[in-house]
């Protein structure tokens, strides 16, 4: 279909904004033949971009397609979904029963949520490291 090719070309263009040192990925969400949102892969907003020298996956020689949890980057698809709804969540609070894992933390950061209120611990050092580089308030009750 011609429109499929068109939207894939836009996703390729969007991928050029990627800040990942290993792979550039772009995503476009389309509904009723209209672009709703776009996303590219890279670190959560406000965090320093990775370099070849400090990329966890490069340092540990992690093969592509494995151990996704060893990356502080957010996938293009996640960003596109988050950005489609971002303005509904800007400045919101999230209440969770345990401290968020790194995957969820990256989505929370990019959603615009400003406070995380949680009750239980979850030992995920990368999650704690990246939220510590933002202005999000984490509060344990």
C-alpha cells in the first residue's frame, strides 16, 4: 500500500533524531491515515546522552537483541506511545506499590509525571540512578 511506504519513510526520517550509539530507530503512530505521534530511541528526557565510551551495552559487549534491561535508553515505540498521551499526564502523580523498575521508570520520566509515591522497595539500581538525574520527586510511604 502506498500510504504504508509513506509512513515508513517518515519513521526512517524520525530515526535520524536517535541518540543511541548502537542503533537508530524511529516510530510513527497513525490513526485514520493521520500521524498521531512519533518517537525515536534515546535516553529519557533530561538525562545525558550515551556515548560509545559509557554505553553499558558496549562496555559489557552485550549482543544486539538481548539483555534489554541493561540500557538506559527508551525504545522508539515506547516514546511514540508516551508522547501521544504526554500532555494528559504532564505534572501528574503516580502511586505504586513498589518502586518502579527501569523499564517503567523510563516511561514515567517521558510521560511528564512529576511525583512517584510508592510503598515497597524494588532493587533496581539503574532505575534509581536515572530518576536521580531528573526533577521527579520520589516519596516512600
